[in-house]
């Protein structure tokens, strides 16, 4: 199928975004099975998640982030304006037409397609500058150097670097950096998955070395991820850092079914319930959990966090005692409310 035929398909289907995307995706799978990149389904999913949630909250900022994912994908893989990109470009123009016409976006992307770029961060991600501890660990993760990563952490502990600084100045930025590198096509899925697993291992290693166990807890908190959310390291960090400050953290992990949380809340009382969502598609599930916590434990504080709430405009429209993408405001808020 020629470019012009796909353009005709796109133009004919603009009135129905869902139908357009469904037809384009099916057609690409049928005609380009040897070429069609496996990651496209994920990129398309991310763009649509941002579009739907952004429209629900009347939030152009969230829709814009979905477009950034598509833009980074096309630039990272050096394949501007293949047929499937025509479908996606048109879809995102339909969602946010004030950002420019399809031809305008095409000109912009064509001008930048030869430039080495990574996914833009728009200031919400912690930095991982050259010469930093984050960059040091990043090199070891990309080299699959488990012994080197563990030796690095041992050295930080021996120097007396606190657990919260290792988490926030080394682990947190390196995870975002690896994610950016994957999005730009610089590292493989294998490197991304290895990095996540390795940071989990290092967190458990530090926890066993540094966590005080025989301490009477100041308060009990529940930490969990929204149903469908598989990215759990951020919430795990918050749970650990709260325990370090004398809280008892009941950590339920990733993608907890809402019905199970209801039973859990009925049987246990909490000072606070902390709910994490990294993917925008899980915002609604997080809000449902927040509402459930309000009903079952009306005296408990409800905190929402994770990358999905990095948009200030979206966070301001969500009802909770605190909504924060950052870790420190969550810790400070709970400390202050506990008194």
C-alpha cells in the first residue's frame, strides 16, 4: 500500500478517531507484518491513554505529553512518516488541533529527524548529569555489571550516604534515565528490564542493611499501586522511606484488584492510604481506590502519587489530601500531619 493510499485512509476516517486507529492498526499488521515494530502497540496505547484522560479532565497538557511520546518514537527510530505514522499524526492532530496542522507537524518533524535526540523531560524528571553517581550506576546497568553495581552501593553505604539520598539521588533518576533511553531507541527492552530488576535487588540489599526492625511504629500506612499499574518501584521507595522514619508500611505492590483492597481496608485501620499510578491509563483506577478509601476509612489521609500525576494541571483537578509526583512532599506532609 502506497503513502497516498494511507493518506486517503486517514483523511476518510478522521470523523471517528477510534475507527481510524483500529483500521490503520489492523491494516498495518496485515500488510507490514515483517516491518511493523513490536513497540508500536505500546506507543499507540500511551498516546490514546493521554488523549482520553486529558479530554476527561479537559487537560491539554496531558494530551500534549502523549504527542511527545509519538514524536520521540519517530525521531528515535529514524523512520519519519512511514505509513503507520500518518495514522498516528492524524490521530493526534484530531485530539489537539490547535497545536498545528498535519502538514505543519510533518515539516517540523522532518527538520528534526536527522538530529540525535532523546525523549524530552519537560523538567519533571530528576537529572542524571555527567559525572554523577546516577551516571556511574547507569553505566554499570547498561553493561549488565551486577557485581559493580553492588560494590558501588557498598561504597556509598560505607561513606555514610543515607538510604533516602541513595534512593532519590541515584536510583530514582537512573530509572527515569533508562526509560528515556529506551523511548529514544538508545537501549533495548532487555536493558530496561534488567535495570529495573537490578534496582529492586539493590533496594532490598540496602533495606536489610539499614532498616531498623525492632522499633515501635509511629503510625500505620498502606502503600499500593492502582489496579493495572505494574510500575511499582516508586511506591516501594516511598514505603521504605516511611519505615525509615518510624512508620509501619503495609506495602501491597503492583496492580492490586480494587475488590481486594476493599476487604483489606475493612479489616485494617490506617493513618494514611498512599496510591501510586505511573501510567496515565491508571489514573481512573487510582481515583476509584481513593474514593474507596474515603468510604471505608473516612479518617485516613489519602495521598496520590506517581508519574501520572506529574502534570500540575491534572493534579489540581484530583480530590485527595495530597497529590504529588515528588517523594519529599509526601514524606513531609505525613510527618507534619502526624505531629
